[in-house]
C-alpha cells in the first residue's frame, strides 16, 4: 500500500493553459449558528463537473482541546479537561482557500472512475444514489481523483489539511458543538458513541 506521504506532486505539463472557468452564484441560505437559525448570503463557486466551493478567508483559531482527541473519554471527564485546558494553541491560516461546500457525490467521482458504480453499496444504487456522498473510497483514490481533476481543470485540487478543515468547520465558534455545549439537545443532531448515561437518541433511521 502506498504511504500517505509518498504521493508525488501532480505533473502540470499537460494542464490546460487557462484554468476552466468557475460559475459563481450568490444564494440566500438558512444556516445554524449558536444564536439560532439565520439567513446569510453565500457565494457558491461551481466547477466544470458541478462541485460547489466556498471561499474561506484567512484567520486564526484555537482548537478545543481534549474532547475530540480522546474518543474513549466520558463526557464528564472531557468536561473536566475543558475546564482546566480551555485554550489550545493558536493556529493561523495565512492564505484564503476554497473548500468543497458538500461531499463529492458518486456521480462526480464516477466521471473519474466509471468502474466505481459496480462497487456502490446497495443503498447507493439507482439515480437517487448518484447524489449520495461517494463510498467506498480509499485515501489513495481520493488523491488520484484530486490529481485527475487538477489536470482536467488546470487548477490545483487537493484534500484540505486538518487545520484548514477544522478552521472552516468551527466557523468562528468556541463551543463543543456549533449550537453550544448542550450535548443533550437532540433537536440539532444525532450523536452516538459519547459514552454517557444521558445519551439516549442515536438512530434516525438513515
């Protein structure tokens, strides 16, 4: 198996001289925030195969220590850690970048690898499954997909770093979840595997 750090840089010799144009569309989107649901305007940048991206501006954040790095901790123990270690290191993102607004779909991935259709899980079959997040895909396959898309469009595609992903996902919040620290609030998300007697709702049928 190829190691994660051994993949070469993409060969740009055959890339198009001019990058394939993106289409930009501004949409009003209702988003969840710690203060409740809000309508904000979002610019979606769409590439040649229908992938939507959003621009993430530079900035700094402090990762919340302890809870997400210790998956076997109880919530009580994680809360004690958070009380005594409130601040993680300051991480700075120095340049803007574009991040996929949604998961890569089966249909988008199969433009690169049509044989993947035969490997789809049963619940991903048919036209409706075209729009499900692609699976199963290995890290190496995801890298090859990014290389293929880079060559097709003439601009660099890659997987985000952990810092880039966490910076975008936290969206300026400092709470354990985007709606705050109330992990028992089941109106926002289903949370399984948190090792707590207070955890009751885990399954939504999907």
